[in-house]
C-alpha cells in the first residue's frame, strides 16, 4: 500500500473522512479551509451528485457560494463560454492566446467533408466533442485517414456527439494549470496509465499493485486502471500481454488518454514552469470575461518553450493538485479562500488542535430529501487542547460508552471512544483547556470508581479530531449519533414511501372518476353549480 506522501498537504493529513474521498475532496478541502478560519459553513441541497454538493461560506456579514472549487464571483457568462469548447476557442483566439489550428463541425456536415478537412489540415490530428468533459470522446494523435475514419465513427455515432472539433495535433506534454487572481497556483503533468517494470513481475501483477496504491490515495480512491479492450489492444500492439514481464525500469503505457480519471498519473511541475507558459494560462483566464479562477489545459513543448491551450475549465477538480502521484502538493484551497476572503489571509491556528467535520450525514440527509440546508457547527474557539486516555478494564458494555459520551457532551468536547483488540479502550477528547481539565478529573476518578475500570493512562494527541463524538468499535466505527440518525432516516423513508403510495392510489382513483361516463355526463351540472356560486 502507498504510504502517506510527505509532500502532501499537512493540513489535510487525517482530516478528510473516507466518505469525501475521490472527486468530493475538491469541495470538501475548500469548505474545510474556510470553516477552519472561523467561517459559517452551510451545505445546500440542490439534488446534485455528491462531488458537486454546493455550499456557502460566510464571514462577518459577507457570504460566497461555491460549487466544487468555483465561487460565485465567476459570472454565468464565463461558465457558459467554458462549457462550449468552440466558443472558448473563439474568445482565446480573440485574446491572442495560442490554440491549435482547427475547425468545428455539426450535424449539418457530411462525414466525408469532415474527413476531407482532416486531410487538408494534415495529420496527425485530434478529434473531440465540443461539449465533452473529463476527456470523454477525445482522441489525439490520429496519424492517417484510416485511423481518423474509425475515430470519427466512434465519437460521432458510438458516443453520440454531433458537434465536433477537428484540430492539429500539437506534439508536447499535457499540463493542467490552476489560475486564480491572475496567478498560477499549481500545475501538474498528465501521464497516461502505466506501470514500471521490475524485471521480476508480470504486467498483471504490477497493475494490481499500482491499483492498490491508487486506492489508498484519497484523491484516487476507486479511480483504478481498468483492464478493458483498449488496454489489451495497446499491449498487443507492443508485443505484450498481461502476463509479460517487462525489464527493470521500463515504463509500459496501458491507455492512450492522459486523464487522471482514466488511470493516469499526475506529476507536479509547478516549479518547472517558465514565465512564458504561466503567461499563456493567465492570458487564457483574462480572455474570458470575469473568469477569475479556472483550470487551463495546455500542451507544452519544453524544448521550444511554447504551448497551445486545449481547454479552459471554470469548475476544475483540484484533487490532483492536492494529492499528486509524484511531486509536491499545492495548497489550492488556501489560495481560493485567500481570494474570496482576503481579510482572513493572516489566519493561523497551527498552535491549536486541528478539527474536521463529518460529511456522510450531510449527504445522506440530502439524498433522503429531508433537508434543504445543513449548517455545520462552528469550529471551537479559544484556548484549545486535545488529550488521549487509555483505559484498562472490561469496558465492552454499552453503558460505559454512554456514560463517557454523556460527560463529553456536558463539557462540550469533541472526540471518540474506541475499543482496542488488546482489550483496552481509548478515549480521545478535544476542546477548551478548562473542559479538558474537568474531563481529566472525571475519567480518572469517577471512572475509576466503576468496578470494570482498572487503570487510566493519559497521553498526548496530535492528530485532527472530528467535530462531535463517535463511538468506535461496538458500533463498527460508526458514529452512534449518525447510526441513530440513519435509523431515523430509514424510518422516515419508509413513511415517505407509504405516503407516496397512498397519494398515487388516490390519484389513480381520481383519474378513474374523471374517465368515467358519469363524470362526463355530469360535467354541465358542475359548471352550472360553479356559476350559481359565483
């Protein structure tokens, strides 16, 4: 398994709950940054996918709304432009930003006209949909007419994209740059899915190990390299199969797409960027009115120090910047909050225990349709400390857990209680120093009076603590309050289904009455009755 990379952000270490892994980290990390600065965090239910859950941050009377990493300063016009690749290209060209030579086609164009254009443009070329996302439908480095015909059929008919762009292929490395406030905050290079040989193991084994490493990386959780037809075809073209054993140090590419979502690697190159390449990204942002923050995809020719812009994304995910496969992580959340709330730039709480918040209960409640908004409890303030107590004795009973929880809640502390395999129990608490002192007295003296407690040892606690109180162990690592809430939600779901079923039954009865001959015959009488009432 891949160990924690020390180049990743320390502010996120042990601070992202598993339910926020994957794409959801983008929004969670921005929300966490603002919340930790003392802002009021509110999630809004707009029936969006989990990774696109909207939220607001407010501070001293000022409020901003966010979707993924994009805030409300970005106008709708800029968003609309970025969604349409053809429109984006028009604005970039007008802004004197280098883009690949190409043309846009739609359902009015015959296939042969598109093929003829590709020949006139000159191979290699790229074909892609005007409104695709995440690299869907993008086929690059098409070297001849035969390959182009196959690519055109696949994108236009198999994937059902009617509007297409055909453009000149630019030889170089695929970079994603993040721009905010006319500054490049981070950049990474995209490398197609691959494994590196060790001279001993097969490609199949190397792929299994790499997928295990990807799955243990928060940003890449469940974003594995899939064994599919494309992978087999690529290996076959190079004379390999999954059972082949590559040489030590030999890199075997398994996909054609560079996208991280397709199994690719992200390699941070922020410090390698030249001023010229950064300038291209900043000019791209400026070329689209109001686009103060964005992700810019650039093909870079390092030898010639040139580049062309392939795409501008107004709402880019920032996971690859936060957890690069190689290189140093970039603190994009900090840059975003600094830009939207400049009055909090000097905020620093490194001397205080770090807190984070639960996200599972928020999304579960939204999914069930039981809330339009959920406000996260404010982060604790004041002189805060954290402590860890190791309690010995026979404490597996629920009574002790409930007793501890009662003391914690009374003192307004946060933390958890967990039963270890060695029979001991750990109690972690964090909050005001005054409350910790009181809790120390409680757990050392009142707890020791209980027959099942034999010893209490206090140790330091440095890892972040989740807001609220969890009971881990007998509750299978679930928050007891969350478990009770889940039961309540399930019960409410059942009740809702009953109501909906009853509603549908009456609707059907009403429809049957409307369609009956009696209803039609008495229609004139009902109209006369309405007139009399008036």
